[in-house]
């Protein structure tokens, strides 16, 4: 009798863990080394991704304190940051042991997850006569524009300059 009761408890516990795992999906994680980041100095991830800078050559990682930008925290063997909002976030990485040792400006492009309703701007906010394709192209260009990195307002101004968002 006792082994059956123990097995029943074990099965119940495993089922509860499985249900909880489905209710709370795992946070995606990307591990980055200095070699991964160079030569482009740009990394692309989805919203909710934890980026782990796991190379010992990263002496420091510091994000520009714009709206929505994460704070990099020190962990064993590097730094980590979680990206809760879409956008372009600039950061400075102090690195050693590479061709250009010193402070290196980089950026992380954080895209909305596929299938989510959230976007930086919705095409319904576009000027009259702007097609969905034109709006999407302008968004892609503005996401890649280093001057808009990490700033929703500068990103909005970029879209306005491309003629897809009205000036307010």
C-alpha cells in the first residue's frame, strides 16, 4: 500500500509541475560573446529575451538610460539584461583582448514577438494614404537608424520624417 501512495503523490506532483510550466512559459535567453557582437555591434532579439553577456572580455556593459532600456546587472562570468519593451537600445561595452580594446558603442534591436498585438506604432496611426507596406518599410528603416536608438520620441520623429506618421 505504501509504495502505491508514494507513487500517486509523485505523479500528482509531476502533473502540477507540468501544468505550471505551461502556464508560465520560459523566458527566452540569448548568450552573447564579444565575437558574436563584432563586427556589426548589433544584436536582434524579441521582447522578453534575457541577454547574457557571457564573455570574460566584457569588462562592463552599460545601457544608455532611455525609456524602456534595461539595466545590465553583473553575474558570474559577465552581465545580464532583460528586454521588456520593443525598441532600439544603445549600450557601451568596455571590452579587452580584441583589436579595438576599450569602450565600444553597440545596440540591441528588440522586436515585438510574432503574433502579439503590440507594436511600436500601429499602421492605423499613419497619415491618410500611407499603405501598410510603406508603413512597415519606414518602421524597418527607423529601427535600424542609430540616432533613434532607445528613444520612442526620436523613433516617432523618424517615422514623421519618412512621411508615414502625421506631425502633431
